[in-house]
C-alpha cells in the first residue's frame, strides 16, 4: 500500500465495496489523522456536516479537531449501496464530550474513488443524539472494532 494506491480498486463488487467500508472504519477507529489522510487523494473534496475541506492537510487538521471534541470515539460503518467507483455508507459512532456527556452520531456518506482506489470525494451528513452512558452499545477497547462485534444492522441501528 502506498500514497498513490489503496486497494481494493474500482469498479467495486459487493465484496470489494464491503472491504473498502471496513478498511475505512478500521482506519478511523485508530484516530490517526496522518494515516487516515493517505486514503484520500491529495486534492480530495469533503463536505462534513456544513464544513467544506479540500486536500489532505485540511483533512488532517479536521480530524485532529474532531477527536479533541469527540473523545472515546468508536465507529461502525455499513455498506448501503455501490456502483462503479462510488460507495454509499451508513454509519453510527459513539463519543463523549469533555463534560462527560455521551452522544451517538448517525450519518450517511457518499464516496467517490479515483482509479487508484483513493477517495476523491466524501459527502457526509451527520446528526448527533444525546444518550445516557448506560445506553451505549459500542464497548470494545479503543481501536478497530473486533470482528465478532455486532454490526449496525445486528444492533438494530
């Protein structure tokens, strides 16, 4: 794997699209902005909520800010649809703020990849739901979700 190629490559099949989704989930759960940014083209375009980003450096800065605010972040992504070089994903993640308040954020992302498997466009719509700590469903240790942990569908989310 290099900065210029990130398999699996488009056009995606159901299997390779699901692999791409899980790889993205695992990467985001590392909370390593520099490593995560390498999965995007140098000039990648993002819309995250109402924030617009361009390029890897802005992606790194965004992720650094994100995880200062969203502590104990744990994410699950699930393939929704795919065609050619595009993948649609639904996701949920749990996090707490610095006051100890817990949230579950729900969202959808539309991804578009270049021929080398790098994401050139990411459009994310996200809503935050305050939850009680007792209502959390994502309890694995920080880092990638264990293979035997339930999916969003399994959890009824």
